[in-house]
C-alpha cells in the first residue's frame, strides 16, 4: 500500500550492517550528537552573558544541559524494544560520562590552566596604568610556566571543594542498587548472571525490584535538594554582591545618606512628592509616625546596610570616633561644623551600650532621630535631590531599596562577548534578544538529542555483539566522545584564561555535570530497571565508578591542583576499566 512507505524508522537497522558500516554510522550519529551538545552549550553561553541569569546558569542550568545527552541515551535504552539487552549500554554511557569528566577533562583543565603556583602573579584586573597613555594598561606578558609535577598547576576557589563534597554525596546513590544486589546474590547464590532470566530467580528479581524504585525516588529527591542548595548559595552571594555594588555607588557619590533618608520617608508616605511640601503641622504628625512606625524602621535598616559598611572603613563591625565624624558630616551637610567636644558628647549619646563603637542598631537609632529632625525643621536642599534630578541615578537609587541587582547590572553586559549584531542595541533590547536566541538554541539542541540518541544506542549495541565484547565497554569508550566533547571544549576555554576564578568555573561545571549524572541519569536508570522488573547486574561497574568519584572528590578538596594531580586522574580512566574487568572475570562479581 502507498501509505506503508511512511511506516517505520527513518534510520537504518544496525543488524543489517557490517562492522565497517556500523563504524561509519557511529561516526555520523556521534557527530550529530556532538553538534547538538555544542548547540546546547551555545545556548547556555548566551544565558551567561545576561547578568540576572549568569550565576543561575553557571550553577544550575549548565550542569543539567551537560548531562542531557547522557541522560537521553539512558532513556533511549530503557524505551527500546530490546531494553533488557541494552541496559549494559545505558550503564556504559552513564559510567563513561562520569569517568571522562573526572579524569581526562579534569586533567585538561589543569594542564591548560597551569601556572607556577609559588610565583606571585597579578590578575588582569590588578594591572596598573603605565602613566603614558591614560586609560591604558601596561600588560605584562606572562611567560610559559616551567613543567613541574608539584609546583605548577591551578589554584581553585573553596567553592569547588564544597561542590565536590556534594558530588560524593550524590555518588552514594550507586549504593542503593549495589547493596541490595550483593545481598540478593548472597541469599540466592544459584542465581548467577546466566540464570537470572529463569523462573527460579523470580524471588531475587522481586527482592531487588523495589529497591530500584527506592533508588529512582531518592535520585529525584537529591536532584531537587542539590538545586535548592545551589539556589541558596546563589542568593547568598548575590546579596553580598548587591551590597558591594551599593557601597560602590555611595563611594562614587551617586547616593548620599541624607538622600537615602529622604527616599525612605517618601517611599513610606507616597502621597508626599517632596519633603519641602510638608507644612509645619504635617511635619509634627509625620515626625511622630517616623519614630513609631516599624515599617519605616525596617525599610531604613535595609537601606542603611551598605552605608554602615561604607562608614565602617576598618571593617571592625562598628563605627569608631574617627569614622563617626564622617557620618555626622554627611547627616548635617557640608556646612556642619562641630567642635571636638561636641562630637565626643554626641558620640557618647549614640553609644548607648558604652562599647566605644556605634553598632548597627545604634546607627539605625541615630539616623532615625536624624530623619525626624529633618522632617521637623531641616528640609533637604538641592544637594540631596538625587531622587529627582538625574533619572539614571534615581533608577539605581530605587534599585538599592528593592533588594535586586538586575537593574544595577543592566548596563554591565560585556559587549566583547555579545554577538556583533546586538552590540548597538539598548541594554533591555540586548537582554531580550539574548534570551530569545538562547531559547532557540536550547530547543534545537534538545530536539537533536532526542532524535539521534536511540539510533546511536542501537549501533553501540550491535558493535558490541559483532565484536563479541560486552556493550558496556563499547559505550563506555565511544559514547562520551559525542556526549561530553562540549564539556571538554568548555573546560579548555575557561582554563586557558589562566586565572583562579575561570579555572574554578571549569571545575565547578565538571563537578556539577557529574552530580546530574549521579541523580538525573542514575534515577532514569533505576526507574528503567524497576519498570522492566530487571535484575541489577552492574555491581562491578558501580564499584569502579564509585572508586573514581571518591578519589577525585578527595583530590578536589585540595585548592592546589598540580600537574601531578592531572597525571593521577588521567590514569584513573584505564584503571576504571581494569577494575570492572577484574571484578567480573576474576572475582566473579556481576
């Protein structure tokens, strides 16, 4: 019938191909997956250019996108008509992705970003002007570091070791399948690998069956816990970054303390457009409300945090007598003249606990009293009209009260990394176009991954059968070259900058991708075994992957990643395969 030409798969059945033809199709499908993974990475790179999405993308989106190809291959294995025989491919893909990220890619990040660890270095931001050309920097050419196993490498930030601990926690999820399978084998020794499909082994399969469901649920829960931890970490660092930007605005004179007090007053009482419009009778009423209203105090405390940091020049968590003069001067205006005796008396009045410093609560009480006096008799003059005069400064000033940094960073997109056709757009239009392009690339990459994962799984399965090699080994070696090549390129691109922050981003991305494989990928794997009522026969593979993660996890706790570490983690790749072979063929573990 004519309609029959539209029935069936558009891909060639690998069972009809010879080994050379399978190799060709493996290259074709692998190249398609490599391209899809690259498109996904381009989408995340565009999101990184958007200040409001950069930290969220680096900590949460990038690890998920990095694990999507591997996870989709596991899904393809589980939904295949021959899923029972293809779960070895799924475990090979999952294990290969984890091991390649933590060995070969980790080593590349160290070797490419290596510097002499004991040699004093300056970041590019620390270069000083040479004085001859204003605004230009005298860049010093960094010489290639000498090769040394212990004295060259990269210095990573503490956040990498924190995430490595999370990785070790997610790696423990492999034990959910490992331990019940080992207990079942001890309880039913007659059910060896070749006899697992027989009716006599139904009890063993049912025993392990429910643990697979538990494993899938636990992987899902840990997946969300991981992202909750990352989100809280981002929120904490974003708050610190916001305070730093607010202090910078104060230092630059964009906002003043008197202007901030006026704005708190106007925000609380929006019916007043200017404090100068307040009559004497209204001033007394509003002055009493200022002191008694808890909402005013709360808003004032939110606003005063960056000012307190600014005035606390010696970072003692308190304002001493020297710093107190600047506070009084800013509250009283340029014409404020107080003698040393008057300053000392005023300081003692504000220092209620007699600690010889003004803490934050005392600073709040002091400024609240000043606000009341300003409302009563000292209307703000032109010097503090930041709120009304300059629209750009007023926008930043209002953003300080909102507790968000998106508007403050609106103009901070680096045009050097933005596509050329978007450089001339306004900041808001630029962000909109970046989001739209990122969405298109992410959608295209995801669609390609969905299309090409199933045929490459079938090819890997057939290659293993024709070679007489377990599909696990074929997929362990071949699949990561397609799935994890963009992670390799990204690690190289970050590490080549040869500074601690960029190298840390590279390692964070690798650890994050492994965490996603341990949760999202492994969760899908457990669910597949549960839904197929299939026995867990991957004890050797689980032990080998656990070994690699534990070793690299402990190495990641060292903030100095040396060339010696790079050699050690590279050797873990063949070691992992050797462990699997020995456990299966010599020890007798499934």
